[in-house]
C-alpha cells in the first residue's frame, strides 16, 4: 500500500530483507483481496442468471417434496441445509448428501424445480473466487493470514492518511524525477479520496474474522436452548418454515440447517424482516427457534428487538458488502476494491523506482 510499508527501514540487511519481503507479500495479498472482492460484488445475481432465468413464486410444500426426492435413494442421503441464493427472487441452494455419502449442491426455483445439481467439490467459478476472498482456500490457516494482513492494512491506511495530509514521509521526497513526482501526486490525491471508506470496509472485515471470539465478551453470545427430544417423523420442513415466517410480523424465510444433533429436534431458521440491514433473499438478521416435532415456535429473536450488542454483531457483514445501503452501497464497496487495487499497484511501482534509484 504505502511506500513506508513496502520498503521499511530496518537496522540490518537481514531485517530489511525480511521486512521488505513481508511487505511485498502483504501488498500482493491486499491486491488479491481487492480483485476477488470486485469479482464477487455481484456474484449472487450472476450465478443465478448464468444457471437459469426461470423464476417461480416460493412454494414451501413443493420445496419439501423436492428435498424428499433428493433423499429418496436412501443410504446416507440427507439434507444438510437450504438457503436463499441472494440472487434472483425465490431461488434456493440445497446442500445434501447422496445415497453414497458424497456431498452435492442443488439450485432450485421457488416451486422446487431443480435448475442445477453438481458435486459440492465442483463449484462455479465465482464460488471459487469467493473462497479465495474469504480464506485463500486454506481453511482456518487462510482466515488467520487474512486477519493478520487485514490488521496490517488498517495500520497502513492510517499511516497513509496521516502522511498524505501532512505531506510528510514519502510525500515529501528529497529527490524525485518529474515523472515520479507526478505519479506520487496522483497517488496522494487518489488515496485521500478513498482511504476512509476503505478503512471502514476493511475494519468490519477484520471484525468478522474475530466475530466468535468477541460475541461473548460484548454480550451477544450464540443462541442456545435446552434440547427437545425428537418424536416420530416430525412436522417437516414446510411447516417449520411457515411457523418461522409467522413468528415475526412480515418475516420471510431465508434459510435453515436441518437439525444435526440426534437428541434435539430444534430448527434454527433465519428470517428476513423489512427494515433490517439485509436484502430480502439470502441474508437475515432475525432467527426463530422452532420445535420440529409439531412446528411450534420455541423462541423468536427479531433483530430490531434485540440488545445493542446483538445488533452490533450483526452489522459488520452488511457493512462490508454494502448491503446496509442497498444497491448504491454495494456499488460503493466495489469501488473500494478498485481503489485498493490501484493504490497497491501504484505503491509497488513507486517502491520499485525508488529501490532502483538507491541501489
């Protein structure tokens, strides 16, 4: 990002080399995150439209019948979860296991029509890009690398803003060619235009990485209820989803995982409510716990009625994606990706020119 990070001043040659290498690696990771962030800004809509433009109103009973059909082969077949695709209206993504235990992914329309059914290990291109953006396709290790480089980026953004406003450090070079001076001037002007919104987007991304570590201390622990023993076949998905929607005024079913514990019939259903931070499909801030035995509501956690801590813990993701400000917010967040990519590239060019000049 800034020249001071890419070319840090160390006490010895080895230290300078190590710090310089870490700085360049960090800059390249920031560039990767910027590019992947740009690509997935409208991933959900693109994925849905590339699969099919077919639309159909949501029919929970038809969706349940489709789930039954997907698991009718027996064996290890089961549904893992269903979630809105966040693209076209009334589109859903079903994760399920086939009879032989292999994981598969089905995209369906609101009437249960299967639009695409693929192995889970063969995701669409943009899903792969998303995994790179979220965890470098390296699981927890990738998440920690991104968290650390995210914190470093925040420090860099602050240092850049201070230096740019005061015209100190790299912005007051003692020796520079006219071309370098012009490039440095553009670097400063472009940087000041986007440093604040980019800081916000990166800050909430870092908070997301540490969400589970901080939710308890700030007073927003994960929800839990005493287990309810399963009884018979149960009420079924459609009844559970309807109960969740009616538990909160104007609630709209977004998604749910099927009960995983054999001794607990509780379904945790995500419900979108108008006026929350999220769009209608794919995201939700409210949750309803439903007894799967009889579809009775155990507890409804409407976001607007929760404590400030729960509202705060739900805020980072819609801010990071721009969802909180609707279509304009998503576009502006995408622009921060272009800004970061531009700043990294110019910063690397300036660093390389200075390195050659002082070599």
